[in-house]
C-alpha cells in the first residue's frame, strides 16, 4: 500500500465523520496516517487488522461516555507512551472494530460526549466546531488526548504534505451565544457543570422569552445558581468585563415564580419558569442608597441579550423585565419610579434605552451586519416551539393537510384543536416527522427547507425510494407493529403517520410504509380511497394482475398489501400488517413468524405501481450481458451471513450509518440471515459495487445464486 492509497481509503470515511459530527476530515485523515504509518507500520498491524486506526484504547476518561460504534471486542498490544519526557513501552488493551468507519465514528463520538467527570463539563466537544486544522489538533493534544508532545506538529506536517484540507467540508459558520459574545470582545464563561446539581428540571425550558433580573445584594457578585435554581441562566457581574452561563437554556430554573408564599402574582399571560431564559446582573447602591448598574454591566448585558435572542430566535416583544412577568420590582435600576415598591430608586439607563441597545446589537455583531435569524433566507419567519400566531396556524393547517398531526386530534376536537395557532408539543412532533421524512436536519424549526418539503407533498410531488427500500420498510413496519402490540381495526388516517395510536388495518399499514419511505399518507382522506389517492396524487400506474411485480400495491376484493419477490412454486412474498392477527398462527401459514408471508396470487383486482427510483435492484431486467455470463446466474453482493438475526441487523445498521442501503435475506439454513447490498445479472456490476464498499472500509463478497 502507498501513502496515497491509504489516504484514498480514509478520505471518504473521514468526510462522512465530518458530516455526522463536525470534526475536520483533514485532521482525522492525518491522525490515521500518523497512528499506523499510512497502514504500513508492521508494529501496528494488529491494530490495523482490528480496524483501530486511531489508537483508541479500551478505557477512556473513566467511562464518562458510552460508545455507539464499539461492540466491546478488544486486542492487546505493546504501545509507546511518553512519561516524564521519556518514551516507555508497555502493554495496553485497545478497541477492536468491525470497520474503519466504526473507528472514526467512535473517535468523533468520544470528542462529542466525553466529560471530565460524570455530570461534569465536556472535555473536547467545542473542537467539533473548530474550522482551522492547526487550532483543532493543538486543542485536542493540549487537553491530553495523547502523550506525545509533538503529536500536533506531526499531524499538521501530514495535513500540509498531502494538502488534506481539500477534503474538508466548508461548513457554514454556526452562530452561538459564545461566538457572538466573542465578536464583541467579551468572554462567556461556562459554569454549567458546576451548577448542575442546583437545576431542578433538565430539558424543560422552551426559551420563548428572555427576562432581565438584578442581584439585589449590594456590591455582591454571584455567577453561580443558588438555593436549587433561583437566579438566572446567565449572569453579568458588576464590572461587566465578562459574562457567565450558569445553566443550559433548556433547563427550567426558578427565576420568575409567583405564589402566595412569595407574595407576588403573575401579570404576564404566558411567561413562566418553563419558557423563560433569565439574565441576572450584579448591582450596587450609590451614595444615596439607590440601586445601580454600572455602564459596563449594562452594555455587556445588552450584548448578551442580543446574542441569546439571535441564536434562539426570540423576538424583541419577548424581551422582558422580571417586573413585566410578576408584580415584583425587578430589576430595580430598569423599572420606572412610578411602579409600586420602586419609588425613589431611580435608574442610570431606562428600559427603553436598554431595549434600543439590544436591538442595535442584534443588527451589528462584531462590526458586521448580520441577518436576523427570526427569518430564513427568503425573509420568511422561522417558527419554533413556543411561537404563536397566524403564521403558526397556517403551518398547522398545511401539516394537517399533509397528514402530519397527532392522532388524538382525530378523536378530540379534530382539525380545530390541532390548528390552534400555538406551536406546542403536538405541532413540534409533526414538524419533526416532516423533517425526518424529507431527510432534513431534525431541529424542530419550521423554515424554508421544511416549507419547501411540505409544498411538494401537498402539491402531490413525490419523494422516491428503491423497490428494495420499499420492501425493507414494509417488513420493518410490520415487525414494529407486532412489537408495539398494534390492534387490528378500521383506523382513521392518523396511525399511518403517528404510530402511538396503535391501530392498523391493511390499507393503514400500506400508509405507514409509504410514510416511512417519504410517499406520504394524507391526513384528511377517508379510510377506503387508498387506490384513488395513489393513482391521482402520487403518480401511480394501474397494472393488471398478470403484470404485477415486486413493490406493487395489490388490491383484492377485501384486502390490500404490498407485493414482494417471487419465492418459487407459484408463491409470492406478501407484506401485510393487517392480516397478521388473522392468519399468522393458523392454517397453512402458521410457520411464518414474521414478514413476509408466502402465498399464491388470487382474487387480485389490480395493482398500483409507484414511480420508484430507477436503481438496479433484485428484480432488475436491464442488466444483461452475453460475455462470459452463466445463463440464469445472478451475482449477490453480501456483507456477511449470520446465524442470528440481531447480528445481521447490527451489520445493516452499520451500513445505514455509512449511507449504504441493504436488505436482510433469510436463506433458511446455517448462517441464514444474509445482509445483501444488491443482486446483479452482470458480474462486472457486482464487482463495481464491491469496490465501492471497499472504499469505505467495508468488506464484502460476491455469491452466485
């Protein structure tokens, strides 16, 4: 193997890791080159053969993270370590992986999830957003990832020698509160881990409002939460030199509460502890005994407020004082003297001046005018959980039309209840389902891309899927319905897109499968017009019983199902959830414990064929060659055969993570569960597929069938 061949092997895997986690591909490639001499260092053969190309040891950071990509296999190897400036060799236990891709993913997950201690601060997570290779590897090395003091220098030599930055995806700059504060020349100190035990509810805040407080203790600074969650998510000290983050914005803390116990009542209709982010500012009393903010603290607080509102899409109308939420006079320096309990306190900034400064900061970050993140690239408003209004209602109506809505609304209030103009948990779930189906980032934010995907669905445009992908989804949906104890019944439309309903029928099941594949069900249609919907809205083509083929949706007099492959002896595979409870344990089909069923075609009225993507699959008739091909022989590319199905499913998941489609074939004896990537009539095409797999570090073989 040459250096170039090694880089050519690692580059697509590193690029996939960058796409998934953010870690620069150039640095990751260089690290694999350094760790085992471009795959040619004989002393590292045992690691390379175990697909461990990054020297990942069995134990890392005292088990403060859990790996998704390492199955527990290990190898032992003598390894050099730097101790007190000298190299010593000692045996150690390393991880063994099923593929190179698993190793790279495992390393990047370690960078993402590893903490200094259980519940403590993340050790490396911020490096995933670093876009400069040298800064990245120096940061990783400086935090103790390796013992070699020249590790970062050696990695950068490889990056420059082979121009590895050509493999880096040019990621868009992601705005964070910390990065925006940095653009102002201010530091935001992370104290989240230190305050963790003081936060009463984790992941419970919808951050719809931003509330300003003051620390009513003369001359005191307190950047920490105290008394189990009282305080603010962020804190600005009296001098305003820097700011502190005391809690995650998704954490619910006690800072705007009102009750008979504390003597305050709510005066805002919506703002509460579970939807407000809080900023607390340190205060002092002047010579006349009046509460004051220093000019520097107010400036820093305004910059911090602007950063939070930009990142979390909080509109100016939702910037509040504590005294706007409850009857408490807080923050005193920004409350009017006419407010009860605030007489004579005075102020050095007015609330109007503070709001104006926040608005100015939002328009100008670090001297550059930035786009208001309350809108997308088209100027349309981005909608998030916690928003309300006519824009939200319009979105809900469109989600309803396309079938993305919670099933409870079909039984309790219907469309009017779902389309209430409030972006709550059911609407959020619907947006996530839309994004999953369209393969968008599942951030729960309804913006231009989500809107475009919904436009296509409502207008009848179709997403595409291969025949094999459709059948794999059909089997998966049927098995999930069994595991979740679905009840057979003439269900309304919602179960096709919202399985919590746990009701199914033959045509509802087909709707579930189409939803899984991006060919969506429509929420407001009746139960029994599946064929009409497929033919008129989804571009389906009606086919006669004699011409049906795998992937067709079959309509009998009293039944609907998805047709699989021919099984021989006049039998066809049939994918169906509805009939599971009627025939799976009785009659001639009792031996079939899961999908697909096998039966002869009969009483078929017609089939509907969807315009699936023209990608070669098991039933392809287009690949033919007269040169050296054995008559009637097909060539299956498979990535393993397993005696136990869970092992096959684990391999299939690994392929999926690598962006490779596959299906599991039950061949019925020995290692019966075959993970199949494709079947070809032309051997050269099978060889080409095998080479593609090899390029991403996955071994495969070709079997004649």
